[in-house]
């Protein structure tokens, strides 16, 4: 099992906890440090970069108030704002958890922890930290160009209309529905709405509804009380409560079943939630932003989406154009990603030649900006010279779609060698996922690095 590149610091006054944490986490992450003395934390943070701190809430003998944990949370946030902090305590207090999240904690776990759950939380925090590093580099690039709007890059008329709508809507509490294909930047738009709103200093909670099972929907969104179901070992606030005062972003809302749509509509109408296992309504104060790549109006006509819920969530709609409808932005985006990944992989002097730029502009990009992003990263890794050439990219000459492409060097009718079969499977996975390396690697059951090696091996 390959380890996730992440430096984790565990802080707890119990040696047994430190030992258990170190033995568990070193199986999954590349670096795990421990300390029983929270006063050592500042020095440890300055000594080397720490991605995630797993922080106990109580250190004094008999202490249960968790004030010490909140104190050290603030200290860590001041010393290293980019470090994620996950709090842990043996005393479950849901109000404390909500307060800690608002003060900058990434998550909250109860001791004794469940190994799989703790590892999953830490993996998520490490991935978030990795993504923030890339976004930091992107922000540095954006500050040197006149073609950005927040995290967006583009000067096309289609994007100018998006910017204008965000400016008009951000200062209000109107519910917003963001529509667009995969990879067009729906989450970027949602964050822009939040950052430009009066709620910018409060929480931004994202929920991927496509990843929430029907059985966990109410617990995840509305919360639960201890004992509400088999694994409910403590009170837990849902995402609506965690987002109170801020923005709740419900991504992939088109994936909800009709039954779950009804439950969501009830909460949006009443502006209050009832945790599972209780009868006490709790008021919520959120700004709701939803997004989907699905045709909601067509789903309404076919009975797959509630019309009353659609009216509730789409006070204002923002349509994000696909990349093929904003071709004048492709050069700007490509140069942006080239600089980002040139820095990341220590190849800052790479450039795009005019012929390659023309091919990038003519290609129809079914995966939109996400596909262009991955394409530039791959090209930077595989490029041998000082300029990115057409052969460094996985796209069809002349801008043909992946579905129309007839891969060169495909498997012949009588060629059933393992190498030929491997090449065919890699090609099929890349075509299926529009050149998305992460998704193709996942389908093939290999790592991104292993997939890159096979792409280079077969000249794809």
C-alpha cells in the first residue's frame, strides 16, 4: 500500500494515545510526529512544515472544558495558517465542535477513535492541504495577470457575464443555482459568491450530495443525537448547523432521490433542522448555493426532480459556459497552468509554441478546464525539451473529440500480447474519462504515477 505524502503531528498528553496513533498512521502517511507537550508545538511547526495537526483538547489533570485545545488551535492557526487542525477529545460536546470549526478547525473526532474513520478524516485533510498548495501557486500567478476574477481566469464575453452576475448577487442572501458541465468551475463560482458576500468571514460548507448515501443523508445534513442509530455514539451537528452564519454549498443536487428532495425542501421552507433522535427544532441561518451538471428542467418535466424544490433553490441562476464556448480563454488558461506546474515540477522555463497553442484552441475539451489542467500537468511532466509539443498532449489532431479518435498503434486483430492489451486498456480508460488522469488511473486500479509511466511507455 503506497503511503500518502503528508506530515502529521499528533499532540496528546497520554503516551498510549501517541503510541496507538503513531502505529496506525505511519501505515498510511509518509511522516508522523508525536508530542505529549503542547508547548513544543510552536517549535515543531517552525522546524518543518506540518500538513495536519491531530490535537487533543485537554491537557491538565482532570480538565474537561477543552479551553486548552481551543487555545492551541488559535496558536497553530497564527503560526501556520495553512496547517489543518483536527481536534480530538474524550468528552463529546457538539456546541464545542461547532465553535471549534468556526475558529478554524478542519474536523472533530471523539476518543477512542475508530481507526478507519480517523484515517479517512486525515486523508481528506491531507488532500485539502495539497490542493491549497496548488491554489496558492495559482493565486501567485493570477496576481501577475489582468485576466483574472477571483480564482477565475478569462476575458471572453461568456465569462464576463458570469462575473457580472456574481457581482450583482454576492451581496444578497438569494439562493443561487450554478449550472454547467463537469470541469467548468462550479465550486469556484460558489466560493466567489461566498468570498464577496457579507458572510465571507463565516464558514463555507461544501457537501457533495453525489457521495452521500441515502441512509446517511439526514445525519450528514441535519445532525443526530447520541443513540439515534447504532453508530451514533455522540451528539453531532449536521452541515446545516455547521454552516450557520455562512454559506452552504450543495454540489450535485441533481443526484438526490425524490424522497431526499422532499426532506431537503422541508428544511429550506422552515429554516430549521431537527437532528435525528430528537424532536427539538434548531434554527439555521445560511446562504444556500447549489450546483449540478444535470438538466434539472428536463428532469422536472420527466418527474425526476421536484418543481417546488427547483423554485426554492434557483432564485438566481448562473450558467458556466463550457470551454469550447470560450475559446479565447484557452491560451490564458493554458499559460496559467503551464506556470503553475512549471513551478511545481521545477521546470519554470517551459513554453508553449504557436502550433501547440493552435491545437489546444481547436480541441473541444469535453472535460473542460479540469481536462485542460490535467493535460498541462501531464505535458509538463513528459516534455523533454524547452517547448511543449503536440505529442506531449493526449488529444486528437485537428480538435476531434475522443469519441471520434482512432488511436494510432491500436491493437491489431491478431495481436494479443500483454503489452498490446495493456496499451489498449490505457487508451480506452483515457478516452472514457476525457484525458482525466486521476479518473483513468482509478478505473485501471493503478496510481497516477504508474499511469503516467504507461502513457510514456506506449507513446500515448
